[in-house]
């Protein structure tokens, strides 16, 4: 999973990163994604803390914008509910990974 996080971060942001730690594991049978074709998927999401070690922050085919935001700034953004939960956990400062 660490290799996937490193690869996806590079593809989506242009940044090379070093994984610092696992922040959380998010999975529930109630968290389903349904696509227009009718396929439904149970999502298992892993959040990692990552440190930039190279590359240049840029847009990609999978991103339309980027930025660094404080918790107060995030409160005014249009953020998916599942991401709000993860961001709340990130900003909590808990040293152990969340399992939800």
C-alpha cells in the first residue's frame, strides 16, 4: 500500500514523497460508491502522512487545483463528507492510526 500511495501522489500532484506513518483505515459496509453504470463498490481507504522529498507541485489529469489549507479554511470549502471525517482525524493530533 505504501508504494501505491507514493505512486498516486506523484501522478496526481507531481510530488515525490516519503511515507511517515499510517493515519487511518476507513471501511464500512455502509460506505458504498455507486457508478452511473450501476456497479457498486465497497471502499477501503487508507490515509497516510507523507513528507515531500522532491518533485514540483502541479496539476494533473486527475486534479483541477491544489493548495495548503488550515482547519479553519477547510471549513469553508466544499469537501466530501467522508473526507471531512478523515481531515478531522488528521487535525486531532492522535499519534495512533484511526480505524473506522
